[in-house]
C-alpha cells in the first residue's frame, strides 16, 4: 500500500459477531476513533459503534421552516411590489400561497438535508486517509484502529484472536 | 437503514430466498452491467431516433407556429397538455413505492424501488418539457420564474400554472436527489468490482463513499427524512396538476373530486408503466430471482386498488353532473359518453375502470403475460383519461363556439419524441446503474456468524 | 402599447408615430407609395398633418347604389378607416360592412397598377400617354359604334360620358347588376312614372316585405336598417310588426316577427289577398277594387298554399295598421313575374294609403333601363354593330348569366377598354386597361336622390399610377378633336365637378359659391329637403297567375348576400371572412336545402350535390338550413369568379350559371332545377358556428311584446313562460358573492386603483340588432385584426374580436323557426376568470374596469382563453400579422393599435386607444370627458344603434340608463363574473308568444 495513510491496524471480518466483539473490546480500551466499514446498513454494528442520533434531523426541520417562511415572504412581498388586480381578488390572497409555501418547504428541506449529510459524513472524518479495502463494499466488515508500535501489535493479536479473516498493520 | 425493514412483519415469507450470500448479490447486480447486446443497442437506437424526430418537429413548430399542431378553439390545450399530465402521472408510482412504502415498512418494495424511482425521474424530466413545448412563445418560457427583470414585474402567484412551476420543479429536484442519494452506496460497491473507464466513472459518482460507520449513520437518517419529504409530494404534485383544471370554471374540469381522482389515476398509470417496463427488463437483465411474481402480485394489488378508486371517481363525476342539475355539466358529460368523441370517453372507462377489475383474480395477478397486456391497456387508458378531460373544452358554455379536437402530425411526432426521450434515459440507466438496490437486498441476508447461527458462509 | 392603461404617448409610441408620419410625408410629397422606400422626415410640415392625430375628410361611399356619406379617417396621409358621415341624411354617421370594406378596394393588392395593353394575349404595362393616344385613335374611328357601359357612374361623370359617346354618335349604356328594373317597370305601369320610390321604414307601424331584402342589398340597406330599428326596435312599450314573405329566410326574414313561405311564384296572389282586405276596409279607386275583388282569403290560400287563417290575420293587421308599408323587388325573389309582384305591392300601398307617407315618389332623378339596355348591347355586339366599348364600374361578363352569352358577343368587338380597378372578368377580355382612381383618390359627385348631392374628394395621393377616368375622357376628347373636343372641354375633371356644383349653388340660391363649395366639402355634399311628388293610379292591371318557373323538381333561387352583394365584395378579405349573417359560412358558396329535403336526398352538410337547370349545372356543398321551403334550394351569389384577384378568383361557383337570361325588363333570379347527390364528394364548410342551438342557456334572450310592454324583467318573463331561472340560493353561493364584494372593495383600495375611476361598459339592444355584422368589419378595420383564411377558419381560428352568434329557436315540433343573433365580444368582467390564471399578468384588470391584455407580456399559455366562459379570446396560432396584410393592404393598419405577433393572445379591448385619445383630448382642453363624445368602433358603425358604449359611473350616461332597463341581462349571469356588457332582450312581436329555448342537453349537431 502507498504511504500517507493513518498508521494503525485494519481487521477484515467475515463474521458479524467477530467484528462486534473486536469493536467492543477496542472501545473498552477507550478508543472513540475507530473506523468501521460495512456494505449495508446494520443495527448491531451501529449499536456497537455507539454513535448518537445523527444531527441531520435538526437541519431538516430548520430548513423546512425556512422554506415555508421564504415562500410566503416572497409571495407577499412580490404581490405588494407592483399590486395588480386580477379577477377582483385581493392582491395578498393567502389561500393562493399555500401550494407554493408547501413546495418550497419540501424543496429547501430536502436540499439542506443532502448538504448536511455531505458535510457531516465527509468532512468530519478521522484526519488523514484511512486505509480501505474493496471487499468492504461487498461482504466483509472492516475495523480500523489507529495505533503504532507495541499497541499496534497488541491490536493485531486481538483481532486475530477474535477471528479476523485478515489483519493488516499499516505503517505511517 | 437505522430504522430498517429487516424485521419483517410476522407471517411474511422472508424475501429474497436466503440461498444467496452478500457476495452473490453484488455479483448478480454487477452482472447486469455487462456489455450490452444487439437487442439493447437496437432499442436504444430506436429511442434516440424517436427523440430526434420529436425534437425536429418541435423546432419546426417553434419557427412556424403552434398553428401546425391540431388546436381548434375553444380547445386551446390539446395533445401537449394531455401528454404532460400523462408523464407527470407516470412518475408518481415510483415515489409511492420508494418513499411511502418505505415508510410503511413494506418489504416487497426493495427489489423494485430503484427501477421505479428511475422511471419517476425520467418521466418527470419528460413531463417537464411539455409546458415549454405547448406555450405560444417558447423562447420566453422563463418569464414564469420569479427573477428580477427589466419588466419590474413578478409572476402571478394566483395562477395555478405558477403552482405547477413550483410543484413540478420541486418534484423533479427532490426525486432526482432521492434517486442519486440511494445510488451512492451501490455505485461504491460497483466501483470496487469493475475496472477500466467504469472504475474511473464510478469512483467519481461514488462521492468517496466507503461505508464507514460515520457515513452510514448520517446516511440512514437522511434517507429516512428524504423519504418523509417525498411522501407528501406523491399526493401534492398531482393534486396541483389537477388544480390546473379544477380551479377553472370549465364544466368537466370544475370539480372538487379532481385532486384525489388525479392522484389515484397517477399511481394507477405509474404502476402500469412500471409493469410495462419491469416485465421485459427482469428477463433481459436475468434478475428473475430478485424481481419475482411476489412483487408483481403486490403491484397488481396496488393497481387494482387505484383502478377501483378511478372506477368510483368516474362514476361519481357522472353522478354529480346529473345530480347537480347544472345543465352545463350535464351537457359536457352527456357528450363525453354519447357526443361526437364518444370513443375517447369509452376507451378511458374500459381501459381503466373495467380492465383493472380483472386483477381481482390471483391467477391474472401472477400471470406476467396477462399483466403485461393489462399494463398496456392501462397506459392507453390513462393517456385517454387526460385526453377526455381536456376535451371538456370542446363543449363548454357557449354552444356557438363549440368545436372538436383534431390533432395533426405535429402533435403525434412530438408525443413520439417524448416516448423516445423517456426510453432513452431509462435504457441508459438500466445498463449503467444497479437496477436493483444492492445494499437494501443485502439487508435481508443476515451476516454470517462465527457461532454459525446463520447459514451462508463464504468462499 | 396602446392596449395598456398607461398614457399612450410613451417613447415607443412616439417613435412609431414619427416613423409612420415620415412615410405619410413621403406619400404626400407626391409620388405613389410603391416608389417610396425610405422614411422622409417633415421638413416643411403641411398644416393639416399632425403626427399622431387623425385627419378626417368627408366623402361618399361607392360600394353600392345607396351612396352613403362617409368620413375618411386618415393618419399621416393614409386613409385608415371609413366611418359614417353624421351630416349625411342617408348614413347618419353609420356605415355598413360593405361600405367599410371599401378601404380594401383602395389598398387591394390585386389592383391594376398601371395602364396596360394586351399584346398576344399577354398584358403589357404602357404609359398613360400611349394609352390616351390609343384611345383617341380607336374612339375617334369608332363613330356610331362607340358604347360606354357605365355601372355606378352617376352625376358629373355620367354626363361627361354621355357627351363623349354621343359626340361620336355612339351611346351610353346604364346598367348595374342589381338595378331595380322590375320596380321601375311596375311604377311605370301603376303610376305612369319609371322612377323609384323611397321608403320610410322608420314611420311604418306594420312592415310587409315580399322578397325585398331591405336589410341586405335591396334599396338603401343602411338607411332602411336605421328606419327598421326605429319602428321595429322596442320603444315605449310598442313596436311595429314585421312580416316577411318569401321562399327562404334571409337576414331580413330572420329579423321578421313572422316568416311566411307561400308556394314560390304565387306571392302576387298573396299581396292582392292582403290588398283585398285593405280595400274591404278602406274602399278606394274602383279600378283598384276591381283588381283585387276576387282575392278572398280562401282563394289566396288555394293559390299560395298558406293557411287561410294566416292570410286573413296578416291582411287584417296590415289593414288596421297605419301607416303601414309593403315592399317588393328583392333580387332573391325576382321571379319571371317580378313586375307583376311589384305592381301588386304598389296597389297594396296605394290601397292602404301609404303613398306619400311611407312610400315617397319624386326622389329618384335617375331613371334608366338596366337589364334591357345591357341585353340590347349584347345583341348589338353579337351583330357586329359595336366597334369600341368602354366598361366603367360594370362587370357584365360575370354578373350576367353565362346563358346571356355576353362574353361571346363581347369577343366580336374590335376594341374593348375597361377602367376596372381590379382585373375582373370583363376587363380580362378587354384590349386596354385604363385603371381609374379609387373613390378615395378622386374628385367625383353623385345625386343618389333629389335633394341629396354627394361629393367625393381625394383624401390621399393615389396608391398606384392610375388616372381619373373623367380626366382620361377629357384628354381623349381633346385628342379626337372636333365634336368630341367641343362636347368635353375642361382643364380637368375637378374643374368639371366644380362647374356642376356652381350650377347647383345657383339652383340652391347659395350666394357665395366658395362658401357653398367649402361647406359641401366639409359636410360631404349638399343636403336639401326633397319635395314629395303626388302620384296617382295610372293602371291597376296585375296578372296574378303564378310565375312560370319551369318543370324542375326543385325551385332554385340565386340570392345576394349582404357581404358580397353582386360579387363585387368577393375580393375584400374582410367581407369574405366575415361570416354570412344567416348561415355563418365563410370563404365558399353553399347549397341550401331544408332538413327534410336533406333527409330525403340523404345528404349531410358538406356533401356535394349537383344542381342542373335548363341553362346549366352547378355543384356545391350542402348546407342544411331550417329557413327554407322543402321544395326550394338556394345558392348565394357573388362566388365563382374566374378573375378578380387572389381572394376571389377560383372560389366556389357562380349561381348565375343556372339561370336563363330571357328578354324582358328584368333578369329573373329564380328557376327550377333537379338535384342529385355526387357520390363520395365532400367539402367542409368553413363555418364560424359550432352548435346552432343555445340549449336553453339564456345567451340570446327574447321576450314577447306583451311582457316587454308590461315591464317584466327577463326572469319574470321566464316565470310567466314556465321556465323559472336559476336563482342564487345556497348559503355557499351567497357567501361567495359576499366574499367577492369584500375582495373587490379591498382590491379597489390599491395604488392605481384607488379613487374615482370611470367604469367602461357596453349595452347591446337585441331588439335593434339585426345581425348585419357591420360591427365585425368595423372591428377588423379599427383593431388591425388579421384575416386568417379558409383553412384556419375550418379550424375555428378566425380572429373576430366581436362576433355575431346566431342561434336557431323552434323549427321543431311545429314551432316557427326563429333566428336570434347576439353580438359577442369581451365582456370585460369585474371578476374575470381569465385574469387570475395568467402566470405573467398579461391579463389583468385596469383601474377603469377594462380587462387589459398586454401582448408584449403574453407567453401564450392560453389558460385565459380556456377559462373564458364567453370564448372571446383569440390566439395568434401562426404569424397572421405577416400573412394577412400583403402590400399595400398594410397601409390600412391603424397606427394606434399594436399588430399582434405570433404566439400571443388577443381580444376586444373596448377600443382602449379611443378611450385614451378622448381622455387626453379632454385633459388638454381641461374639461371632463362628455358622455358620447367618443364611442367604440362597433357601436360607431352599428346602423341600427344597437350598441351603446360609455362610462357606467357617469349617472347621466346613456349606457347606464340602458343597463337599468328591465330587459337587461348578462349572458351566463349565474357564473357571477360581473360582465361590463349588458344585453337588452330581443322583443318578439308574434301573434302568439312562442316559448323559446329549453332544449336541455340533447344533441343538436
């Protein structure tokens, strides 16, 4: 493997219970900087990884509300900017604004949610490049723990003990 | 996904048959991307050809005038709006299956939602063209957008057409995002399997997806919310489209039943199109073991439900027209059934209300040939539904002004072009992206355990 | 942007005006517009040309023999509109469709642009000098063989022609297609004088028309329409009754309270039957009594096939009414025994004491032979006696039946000349074309009747290098020299006209000629009272034997339409696309058959039938027409030109082909034919009509006279007739209306909308409207409306901002057929459904209550048109603005009105350009706008004053008072869109009130 990777130990597991055992063990040692690879959403692994609920939800909510306000604000202001009478209706006719209000709510909320995911999941990663293996997107589970020297060797042993199919020690 | 559908409703046969391993799934799906055969290329060529014909016709019309299409006042909207509503409607099934059924934890959606979602996006892309095609001065269609302009004039938000601009715009944006978003992990999986230019391509399309715990965590949550946001769109978009008609005062349009009636129709037509597309597709891509009778049975049930709602809506329209004592409504509906264009009305009723009732029989629901034939009828019927609705214009308040619809080659070529445009995108998608959601299928297949609890195992 | 409510003189409009006026200046600077290529600015501005302001000239209409006075609206040196001359006793400020279309004669793209000579069958342009030289040679040599055929020419020019012809020993032949020869002959017989009477329709309390289409082509239609509206339009609880007797329902019959269709050719007996009743009541000259003695109701019923009761009733009513009026002599009912019919009518009027009251003699100075004269000419030509002939405003090759063999005879004449403006059938056979100036380009005068002297003056430079025929004749006469030179010597024809008017001034005891002359120019002529001359019975002889029509299965009548007249209107797109008022067909001829006959012959509309008579055959598409006897088929005249320009040539067939041209005082337009269906032949008729029945939708309302007189409202009238009207009743409906009121009030608070505003509105009195469609042409002219052509009309794409909808009532289950007309234009609703649906505010409401349509803003979603319940919005499907105005027709375009581009919606603007012009004039003069100081184009044209426009907020305005009439109603009132147009229900003066409409939703296609 090319250099420039975060030094540490990467274990590749075929069995979910093996992977979970390893993760639990490493977290017990106080590691919050694990990187766990898996090919599809999985409860057990997520629990093992022990993350809280994603902050995305707040973004969605706020963005949605912004959208609603923006929609009504826009329509009210634009109707006042050059008031024209059509069909004898009052220029600021609230019922006619509901549809656009709803659509912009959804639009802004959806786009912001996407943006949030990109930001949260791509930017706030462990610093530097963490080594990755192609089978992780197929049928393997990967557990990477940053470590060097003796500690690295210890974790290597741990993973093998836990039944990793393959363990790789990444030098800095 | 975090709040996932792994825990099947009790009594449900787990699906797909768990004889597969995760590796198999990846392999099979990646297999669908194998270099295309002659048949595929021929189809693609045909689609592109149709699209080119349509585009050329459109240009002709832009330079020579709408007059070459078959408009006959008082029918100021004709085949173009008919086709617009047709394609918008098609879209809805996709979102229903991918978003609403997702929220309802309906397991059978997994195998089919990707293809239907793609269909949605392409259908809406097609529909989106028509408002522009149909206006008198296509070159200034952007005047409908609220942007600061030299005319110091903002658009009229009281116009249902403005609602349309926002509804369709939002729908297209959000459903495309939903599709692409769902694709990312799968694209990553393919990236890790292929080589050459594809590697290069998918590496970029995967947006650096590695499936780390952190990514999955936000991803799952976000997917849930996107689904939650898409769900109401299924109901809203076609309601808004229906208000283009319902908020006018034309007899035959001016009905409170329109929104639900249109939404049901949209889903009905959408699933019709799904059937038309999937039945051949699963054979062509050799994924019969992933998309099976089980799915078609369920989709057929959905068709039956919406078809029956339509049946009711049609009946109700006629009843209300009669019961209202409103002579204008009465005349319109009388002529819809027995007027000079009676055939349109009856095509609609037979194809939608009657044909859908065949699906009460399980034998038919699970007979793919029958389903395919029925789906063709559905597409036809739903196009005619819109045609018939538009036709209400031909006999409204002032008898002196009455006329009948009379499309020309321009209308038909542009309609053909829209079919070409849609098929082109769908074919390209089917051959270049996973038509089945790898990661979601995998969810159904328990990970192997050292303790040997689960079967499977690895090579 | 004259359609926007902002003040019209903004920068863009200013530039257009200056540009246009530049062109105007160039025109004025004295060469024909063909040569003008660039805009020339005013260096020295002529004082009567103010850029942007119209100049009006008084002149006289030459489209038919009536000679109405017109005002010519010119802008920057171009005539852009013809309007009625209020000073003129004939037109009284109104103008019919044909008259207004005169402009398209002036700017017709097919006009002969230079003198031309036929060489080897091909036309070759020559100079005027060559032409005059040639004429002098040939006319000089012609001697007694010289004939001048003058159609309309009257006044000074006729005199000149007469002198020129006679100086050579030749003769002047006076003939026009629809000359009222039969009447002249009948008057000769009955009263011993061969001139025509004038008829006072306005004073008659009972009008009996026996085949006289007095609202279309017979007599002086515009004037008669005005009179008809006066007497027959509902006023102070009373109105005259109008009964029409004839084989088919023409526009005049459609406006009658009762249409009687006796066996064709037996009308004489019917008239004498009525006279019988009158004489029985009032006595009279013994010769008269003797003449009518035997015509008891029973006998007449026997002869005519009408019910004795009807005859008795009509006769009784006619006898009781005083003054009454009976007229005959219409072309459509000109039987071989036309003279007998007119004589019978003379007796009837005499017996009823109408002579001198509603029938006035001594007004027509212009006695002539007409048909007899042209037949004699034909014989002379055939006999080779004619060596040179000049045709002026006459087209006998087309307007005489082929069986008259006029063309063949003409071919025998060695030298043939035509002054025709457009190459017509006769001109095509000539050797030399010397195109005359159009009436608007020349000096001319006319004396349509005693006491009325009409003047014509050039209002603009000639469009082409044409020359006044008068001047040509003068030059030719001088060139010939001798007697001719002596007979016709004047520096110019203008001088000749002035000379005539000098004599007139002297005769009228006018002191200062210059003042007299200037006044005449300003008022379009000199109008003096005409003394009524007493006439007495010369002979009561009438032969009541039915007309001998022939032995064909069907009676055939060729009838003139109000649009095409004798076919002279067929090259005017405005007239060809302006639907026939009765059948609503455009651009082609048709064959009328009754529904029963259609069933019997197994033909549907548009299927081709072949009519064969002794004289010839004719094919045409069927039009199933409830207003015609089962044993009669009819074909309109005016179609089937072989020449006469792009709009006319090759369109349809000429109904005259079926007629024989026997000797006699008048040409019979009725004969008999056999009818056969042509298999698998079809031609869709370009009708502007969709469904001919109003399905009980209260669009064209009518109420019986008793109800109107009792002051019932429409709704009360419907109650009485047992058709209760839909009442606003539900809670929701009431709330909706309340909500509308509030919203509307709120809307009225806003910036531009706040404060005192006028509220423009229109009132349409259906009791006066005859459906003549003059308003439609006026709208075409005023608002630059394009003519779209037959193919587009077939797709229902005609652009008529105002259209006349014609609905049939009755005709089923024994009820009489009633045709109702309703002018339909943008209703400028307060709660306009078209406005809120426009995404770009192209349709919006102006502060003064107009439904504005901003073309530049329109992107063409066409939602507004869908949502318009009245279907009065029109879309530019193609670049009509490029196709509809071939040069020089574009010179007619009104600079105040945008010419709409492809892809935008357009509609009636209530002539907003006129509103703004008037408002600004008032502002400049620092005074409030006066009611009636201006009006919209349609209302201005309406001969019967059925349309009234004004400010509904002005308590004094006429429109406001009309809107409060109990007869007033809104079309589709139940939609609550608050139209600014109020219709006043038609009033039917029927013997027994017939229940109208109420056909529910059954098919009536």
